[in-house]
């Protein structure tokens, strides 16, 4: 009997300790003694992620309806943050190689340094050529179904060196995922890498093995691959590298070929991203793939882009939330976006930056865990691009003058990437006026980060409210602020 009592006491003690530990780990956020550091970027000013205020909280039990407020509720948390970053394409790497060493270092610091730059932690790159390459190429000889000629020598000239340097500046760690734009021509129905076509059934298996060959080759170079997407924009017939998959074709390729091949090769831990296309059709693609248990077990989640506005209309942010609501165990990641139709007279067009801020806030508030921009660097012509699809990047290099051109997009992205760290949790945030939009994350170190964007052409004075504590903040017209507290 004594032994039983002793054992019971030990169990009770262990349970009490576990409960105490849980309480410590889930300690509620408090504003007590906190200073709100305000960082601002604003149109028609010199403010670029500039510390514009350091404020204290005061008691405000009930804001009135005339006061504009941003309400943050630390008791309600949502998805875990993966990171923010951009793509190192062939184009980015080729332009980078033309810069002097000091400018190369400036660019790497600007993106990947947490102190000197905006602290990117995500990266995407292409599996052989895409439109932002100087020409079409693959890693095998045409017709090599057995993949015996596979090698990545092409990438060793520009892309691999730049990726390695970026990883080093990022502290030796980056979350890198890779995407193909098209299988080799001989594997496709149209016998071309360009202009769409489909993957022929007889090449499903060798094409699946191609991904594993790429992962093995890059990791041998010391570049860890976190994950892959199945196909860039699988519903678009483009004039550049492209390949069309219906939802059923992508599902079947994943469950019968790519998923099993990755697992057999020892890459079952690599994340597989489906769709990797616009918000418009993402719900239908999710329904087909995620509703099939045999396909869904291989899918980490869904990637999406922002180009659904090509047909007119507004960005379809709600579709992201609907997929998250329907399939809450699947992750959502923004995998590509850029400002299209390059025009050198619009390098400093403020609306380009605002497009980024608007998308990032809405995408995060709809459950997105990571956000990846397109090319991190392009030249003064918005390229190189072998089919003339010239676009904007957050930073451009004028290769004639060795000058780096920072656009508003760079600073808008930085308001998130510099302050929100991987493993942060999104926190419930709402606003009382449509002139403002906002999102919040709490970092692992306990620091709260709230991003507020003023969409209006008027200066706005608002309260940041956390429970019954508040602080009053002024935001300039067409501005974005990050509040750290």
C-alpha cells in the first residue's frame, strides 16, 4: 500500500510540474513596461524603414467610434511563420556577376543580412531554364530517358555561386525550394519546352526521377533543398517554358510517381508544393488533390501567385482563406509575384510597393505561412529574359553604371521580413476603418510585430490597442509602419 501511495504522489508531483511548465511556456503577452518602436516608410518623404517614434502604452478601456483603432489580441494565435524571400533565377545571377565585388556585397547584405538589410529567410530557384534565363536548356541530352547524362554544369557558372553567397550572408541557413517550368522537349506532347504542351504518360517516371537528380546534385554542392513545387503555373500555355497539368493529372503524377519516387530516393522529408499558380483556380485544385488521401499524404501544401488580375478585376485574397478553411492541415505559401510590364520610368512608382504590402497583409491574414517574391535582381531593362517578358524586381542593377536601384517594393517587403522571424505565430488583428489594413505576429523571443498600412491619401491618427492598453500613433498618407513592442 505504501508503494502505491508513494507512486501516486510521484505522479501527482510530475503532473503538477508539467502543468507549471505549461503555464510558464504559455505565459500571456503583456504590454507592461513595453516601448512601441515605430518604423515608417512613406511616399513623398525620405522615410525608408526609419525609426520615427518610441511610444508608451496608456490605459484605454473603451475606444469610441470616432477613434480609429488597430486591435491586437495576443490570446488568439494562428499559423506558424515560415519566412519571406525571393527567387535567385539565372537572370538574377547573371546580372549579379556583372557587378563589382563591393556592389555584390551590398546587394547580398540588402536582402540577407538581418542587421544591414531586410533579413530574407526564404529562397526559390528554377530547375533548368525558365523565362528569366538567357536561353532554354536542360541538364540532360535531348532524348536521354534514362537520365544518364544529367549534370548541373550550366548552373555552376552563375547561379550556384550566388546562392552559396546568399546562404552565407543569411547565417548559413535558408529555406530553399525549387520549381521546374517545363520538362525536356522530348518528354512533352508538343516536343517543345515553350508554349505549353503536356507531359507524356510514358515519361511520368523519368520526369519524377529528374527532381531527385536535381536535389542530389545541389545538395552535393552544399546547397540544402527544403522542398519542391511540382510545376510552375500548370494551367498556363506561355510563350516561354511551360507545361499544362489538369488537377487530375497533377494529382496522379504526385501520388503515383513523384511522391513514391521522392520517398524511395530518401527524400520523403522534402516538402512537395502543389499548384504554384494564381489564386483564381486554387480552390478547385485543392479540392481535387487534397481530397484524395493517397495524393494528399505527399503534399505539404499549396503555392499560389498573384497574377489572376491579368483578366481584369481585383486580387482574389478570399480564395486563399477558403482553401485554408477547407484544408486547415495543409500549408499555404505565396510562391511568386512581381510587377509586370517593365517600364524604367516607373522604378519609383509608389503603387508597386503598395501592391506588395496589400498582398502580404491579406495573404498572411488568410493563413499563408511564407511569402516569396520573384527575381531578387534584374538589370536596367527588367531582364535578361529570353522571350522578352521583362518585369520589375525590388532591386535593379544598371550594369552600365554599376548602380543599384532600390524600388518602393524593397522597403514594403522589408517591413515584414526584417522584423517577423521564422517560427513566429500570427496574432489576431483587426482595424476599425477601411483606410488601414494590418497584421501581427509574435516572435519566439516574445516581441510582438504589428504591420499597419495606410491606403489613403490622408494622414491618419490611430490607437494601437492591446487589451485595455493603447498608444496613439500617426501614419502619413500612403505609408506603411512596423510596430515592435
